[in-house]
C-alpha cells in the first residue's frame, strides 16, 4: 500500500512510514491511501465478525501497511499491546448497548476514558520498535516502531481540545522511550478539570504541557509550519498525532467496522447481507415486548446509520473510508455544537471559518475541521487538482462554498444537526430520566442530533424509512463534572460519583498537578504575530526540555 496527498500529483507516492511520520504531506495536503481495498461479506465481514477487537485491528491495518515495512509478527504485537485487555474497563473493548430504540457504542473504556485511546496509543508504538515497553495505543505504538527503527529522536507536537492530548500523553509516558517525547498544547480555561488533570498529572521526563490563550485551532498553524519544515538529516524529527495524521482515521476505521458487526449480530443479520427484512407491526412488537432487537426495521442492504459528535472530522473520516470500502453504513450524521462549520457545509455548502465560542461540549469546539479535506477527496473520487484549488481558496480567504452539485453529493452520505448547550443539557437529562443512563455532553450532542434528524431516540420502535441508528459515545461522563452537574443538578452528579464513577478516574482527580508552560496573548496583538511567537516558544520548550545526545 502506498500513500498520496489530497492535493498532489498521482505520480508522487509515499510509503506508510513516510506518511505516518510526516503528518502533513509536503504540499500541505493530507495523506490518503493511494487506493482503498474493497471488502466483501464472504472474504472479510463474515470472518471478521468472529474476531476479538485486537484481531480485527490487525486485519484492518494489515491492508494498509506493507509487510516490508512491518512484518506480521510485529504488527500483531503492536495491536495486542496497544489494545491490552487489562487496560480497558470492559472485556468487549467497545460494548454495544440498546437504549430504547437506538444503539450506543461505548468507545470510552480505555485508559483516558475517550475514543482516542483506540487510535492514539497504536500510533506511538508504531513509531518505536518493540524493544521498549509498548503497552500503549495503536497510533502512538506505530510511531514508536518507526522511531526506534530509524534511531532518531522524535518529538510529537499536539494541540488538544481535551481528548487527543491525554490519550497521547499517557501513551508516550507508558512507552518510556528516550527517543520519543511530546509537547501537548491546550486552550487555557477551555477544557474540563478532569481533562486538564489527565495532562498535568503525568509524571514523565518525556512529556511537557503548555496552556495557551485563544481558541482550540489557534495552535494549528505553529505546529503545521514546524512539521512542514522537517529535515531528514536533522537529529530530531517532529510529528503530529492529531487527526490530520493518516494513522488516526486508519485506526479509527476499526471501531466503525466492529460497531457494524456487533449491531447486525444483535439484529440477527448476516454481515453484508443484501436482502430485505419485513418491517414489524406495532401489534407484533407489543406481543414481543422482550424481543426489542427484533423491533428494529431493517431497510434495503441492511445498512446502519451512525450519529457521532463531530469536531475535526477525523472520526467521521474513519467512518466514511469504511463506507467507501464496502461496510454497509448508510448515513453518517454529524452532531455539532454552536461551533457549527460542519453543519453549515452539509446544510448549505458554506465552509466558512468563524470564531470559536465556549460550550459545554468543548472537545468539539473547532473552527476549521481539517479532515473535511479528506472527505472532499473521496467525495470527488480523488480530484486532487480540485481539492488543491478549494483548499488554497480556504487558506487565503477562510471561506469555501460548494456549488449545488457537490452539495447534493455531500448530502447523499451525510446529515447534520446543530445543538445548543440548552439542548445538550435537556437531552442529557432526558436520557438519564428515561433510561437511568448518564452520558457525557458530546454524546448528548450526538443523541440530540439523532433526535432532530427524526431517529427514534425517545420512541420505543423504529418508524418510517430510517435505518437502525448507532450513537458513538466518544467519552465517559466522568470527565465532565460541570456539564453533567448543569444538566442533572449537584444531586445527579453526586449519585453518578457514588454509583458509576470509574475508580481510575477518581485516582487521577486526587493526584498533584505540575504547572504547565503558559503562552500568553497580549491585548491587541494580531493572531498571525501571536502564532509566530508561539512557534518560537514551542521550539524553545522542546530544546530546553529534550536535549539531544551528540
């Protein structure tokens, strides 16, 4: 498997190692596989339905990584150690639960209680080889493999709105590899107390934390410019593990495929089955009260729809790539908060940057979701010249408007809904009161979006022509005391603390914090000047903290 840029010439291709370690393509685009494999029920989905989660991860990643780059033995070990059962709170890794008439895929049972545990840790291991402690998640583990192979010091540069940073920091800390270091930047005052403590309580000489003034996207430019200036001859390389790195959507494809396989299993359907199943009448449903799964109405091709909280669109890209490969996914439904660029482009074609506003669902506070570029790549069947034209326009004007034909094509695969904080809290409370189930604010955004899009979130049977829908629960409520308290009241949070709060999370909250570096934004200063200054200060932190051996 080779890789290419979303903006580049087809004649220029790259190895998986080059794509993974670069983050961004040399032309400023994002890496994508040169081609996507085609999945069939007989050869892939049916056999895969019998696999454990780490085994499925191996099968999926094997299609995208040449054996000459990582042999079977090493790749299996990376997957097994990235997804070690003892690091998860549930033996199923991603349990699927039925909540009324919708399914919930709980992606938050890993070490830092969010879905990015499923991807970030594997990236670290792949950057360094297995001679070091490699019990971390997939993306980090992939990076670990290659860094040790190259015998080159590598510093990861990360900007986080709350989830990517902790997942990456814990993975690097666990690696304890002197060749791998990380600097994580978070927007001051815009992540939860638990998310902050998940960063500032990590005790590792390989980790540094920076709080910066401004919005969640404001560190993207300093990091991107540093990554694009990488020099193969340098003693230190820089790499990013935010979802612009191709490793992230590749690994995240695994939980989409897993979720599909588990849901059709519950529905009693053969994976990939193209048949139709008769809808069940309300009278039959009432007579078969205990057979709730049977009440799902299955539509042509037995597709499932998936609703998910959406920020930078990395998770959405993993789902779209899975769909492109042949996984029977119908609509991908984006739940967004008032920072709604994804909703605006899906509804109107306007991909226009606006200033971030603070919300209770802060991990999806994104001004410009960079993975929309990958979505456009697959939407246009790989028209790189058009992608380059569009992205140049976006870079120069902060605006891109799709014409009606491209908007119509986008809307064939994607739906979206914009959710306010009030709607988030109302949904969180209604879910709790109806089902005695507590969700985090981001999952509440996805549930509220599904409800707005007329999925039966609060009804007991599927209606109309909708496919069965799965909500991706991307984080544990344990990370969001303020949002849960606003929705359920102090007594609701106290009850959750007493009955469902994870013991590992409680230990984190008791730990002493280390003071992070602080990048300020003087009053009246322009963003471009601030970003240039932050880039210099970021590199100074790296040089001061992680000295190279001669």
